[in-house]
C-alpha cells in the first residue's frame, strides 16, 4: 500500500506518542502482538520516508495485516482512538482510515470467515514468534 507522505509523517508522530504513553497501554493493547505490529508499521514508514518526499510503501505479512486489521476494527467499534486524534479527519486518522480500508479489501476472506477469532489468535502467535526470532 502506498501511504500519502504527509499522512505518513503525521501517523508516525502519532504512533510514536502512543507508544511512549504507558498510560494508554491498558486502553490500546489487548495483546503484545498489536504493539509489535504498530511499532513495525511506524518504523517501516519512517524508513520509507528517509531521504525522500515520495509516498512510502507499506508492506506486511498476512499475519501482521490480520492483527492490525483486528486492532483497527476494535478501536473503531469502541471509539477508543477518537479522543486521541484531536480533530475529526486529522492526518493520522485519515491515514489509519486508508489503512483500514486497504486491509478490509485485502483480508476480506479472513474477516468474513466463521473461524475469524481463531485466525486472529494464530496470527498474534505468529507475529510474536517472528518478533522473538528477529530479536
């Protein structure tokens, strides 16, 4: 997925603030895999923007995409993120909306699967296993 440069800058700053605010941990993160995926999204976007003003490209495994998609859906349903954006339609919010739309289209079969929660559980385990192997 190509991410608009200005939205990428804004969402990276927003993600960094949420990562550093330990008071938000209980509100935002149901599982450590979500924190890993969102940090990796920020790092990948920052890497993609380094030394250029071109729109960065974001790529991820299906497991990471499923964890992220589930997190975004849960945050949207609970309205948890709304107060953290400041104003409606802010650049970070637009970037996350675009990402959610892309994930909805990419993962349609997973999101509509009757075994969805088992798929998410397996994806979370995969993300954490991959993270531990890489570190």
